C-alpha cells in the first residue's frame, strides 16, 4: 500500500509575527512532527535561561 503525503510551501513574510514582549517576537511554522521558529530580538533584549527536558 502506498502512503501519500502533501507538501505545503510557506514564506516567513506571510506568517504572522507574534509579539511576546517589547523586545521579543517570533514567527512559527508548525507541522505534524516539527516546529520551526524565527525569533526576533531587539538590541539589548534578554531571554530567561531554561532547563526543560525539551530544550536543546
């Protein structure tokens, strides 16, 4: 039995930019097995350090 799959083409400019704070925003593309992110930091922005099991 053949498995069929489909492909969707995205461009970062077409994805909405999510404003997380005054100095931090991101764009996400999510799929069944994967998530891609563009993260935007303004100059002198700081991010908290995380030690969760999913951090790599």
